[in-house]
C-alpha cells in the first residue's frame, strides 16, 4: 500500500527559480585569449537578449585564472541545464558555478 506524498515533499519539477529570471553564472578558466569571447558567445546562444556589457571579470591572485560572470535571462530549467552542460564541456572552461 503506497501513501500519497506529504504536502512538504517536492517533485523533481519544482523549482525555487521563477522563470523568466536574471540568473548569474560564474565560469572559470585559464586566463587565455578568447575565453571571455567564448563564454559570451555561448551565453548569447541560450539567451538572444544577452547583454555582453554586463559581464564581470575577476582575475585569480596569481593571475593564472579568470572568473567570468555572465547574467542570462533564464526561461526554463532545461535552458539552464543545457547552458551549464555546454559551458562545462568546453575545453577552455575549468569550472561552472
């Protein structure tokens, strides 16, 4: 006999994010030519209204790595999953948060 889920349980489709929503994504990679352009190009693929002027850059203490924060308009969980997957698998990218 199975019990119905209690009211405090959530399904996998439940989200704390309300769509559409501005959503920052931090991408880190080696500080090499083309990293920022690559990240912004990927962002624009997933958000046609992406504004590259909002990109924030932060260099590591030693100057070897660069943090690139992009802010996209998130429209769905599927969109976020796909942009994270695309960024994470790019050879120039080390970490996506």
